[in-house]
């Protein structure tokens, strides 16, 4: 099926620079996957971490991107040893979170959900509560700095449990404990193969009983069984990646499409897909951006959202991910607005808050851009 725009194209094709000015929403971004290379080097010096492959910011950034592009999720995950290695103090966590908020705001992100695994930052004596408090301070500081610089962002955090460990209930309780001070949900992350989401059923049951939100990494490195378990056994509200849902969709030579029962369920129930195109290419979940399932899934009107996953490892931003989709799928401004509204509808915020951001920030922002491009909103 040849790429074509979802909606009518505007007269002016979106460019990377113009996309940066558009309001955007990010649902899947890892705190420890988005550090500035220069910050990693400074933090390593401060804490005595000596394992960095380079102390030159440009070389270090290139090393992360190159190493993460191995085609294997397991190899991709090894790069986090260095970022986590320098994030073991409250001061480091606060700085990284503040810079994250500033960087996202500078890219035009108006709402972001940033996730991290608190258990990974306790190697030097911090307890889980201290980790969460330090990160929340950082996001607050970063949002304040961004506002002073003329850009506004709201950041909600997701607390991840590592699926290969046995602390999911502990992290779920932590997420509920801090849900009134910026933590908006829970997730499980880490290697999918051999660690199905059903290993954490007690945590998901606790979250449901607590009326708490959660997403699950599923359908990235493992196939349909991971997605099915995440939704039907665990009750996931969103799917982290979910790219392998394409395995349940058949495209005939004449271009006709047949959805399997799981794919139909995901689409019919509007289960949001937190898709991360560049990351998926790096880990081998997709061969290229051009052949990424996001094109077909968006055309079939799945609840597709566009995300970064790990900005450092993929050398990307939300704007660059959207620009790549414009390049390879021919999308226009109306399509980018559709992705953005999808994401805001799917956020773990209250309905009134989501609606206010859509009606007061996102739609007016795109209306201005569409008007400037010669097309009415």
C-alpha cells in the first residue's frame, strides 16, 4: 500500500523547524534515555564514574546512538548502564529531570509523560521515596525555567517496575502514594522475552483496585501473546510500543486489509499505541521508518501516538520523529494535529485537564499553523 496522507494536506509541507513550533504531546519517553551528553560527562566526574566510552560530548552522543542501533533490544538496553550509573544521587536526578523538562519544552512539547524505574537509582543509598521526590523537584524546576524562557510544559511521571525483577508491587504502591504530586501512572519495562506481563498480576490488580492508571511495554521485542496478556489479563490502558500488533493484520496483493480478532479489539476499543519509530528501527522491531507499521496502523485509524522512547539513544526529538513521518508518509499539518490530539486524549490526566489542553492549547496552535499554511482548521 503506497503512503498517502491521512487527511487533506495543507499547501505548505511541515518542516522540522515549523514542527518545533507546533504544540506536541509525548506519552513514551524514558528519563534515563534522554540525558544531554555533556551532563553525563559532568555527572560522571562529580560522582567518580569512570566507565564512560568517551568524555567528549559529541563523541559520547554518537556512541550512544551507534551502540543502540544494533538491531537487538537486549543490546539497546545495555547503553543504560552509563546513564543510570551517573544518576545515583538526589542532585543528579533533580538536574536530569529539570533539563528533560526544559529540552522537551524547547521542542514545543506542551504535555509529556516521562517514565523511569526508581529501583535503578538506589545503588548509592537513596531509597525509593527519595528518588521520586528528587525527580519531581527536577520536573518542577525545569517547568519553571521553561516558563521563564517563554515555553510552557506540564510533565507527569510514570513509575516503571523492571519486569525481570520482583518489585512490581512495591513500585505500584509507590506510584499510588505519589499520584497526587505529579506521578500519573505505572508501567513495566525491560526485556519482554521470558518476562511476560502476567508475572506482575498482583501489581496490576492492586492498581485497578486503587483506580490508578497504567501502561505496559508490550509488542516491541515480543509478539502478539505479549499484547494479548497485557490487555486481557493485566488490563493495560495503553500499549508501550505495540508495534507487533501488525502481525495480526493481513494485507492482500490488491491492497485490501483484514484484521485479526486481537487487532480488531485493539482498534475497536481505542487502545492507545505508544509508537516510537526510530527506536523500533534501532531494536529491529521495524526495518525502516518508511516500512514502519505506523503508516498502516494510522491509516486504519488505530489510536496511534508518536513518541521518542529514548532521545539520547535515538538522537531524536518529538519534532524529528514527526518530520520523519512527514518525509516518508507524506503527512501534512492536519495529520500531525491528529497524532497530537490522539496522544492528549490518551494521557493519564483527568478528563477536564485533557479537554482544556486540547481546546485551549493544541487546537488553537494548529489552527494558527493551518491558517498560515493557507488551509482553514
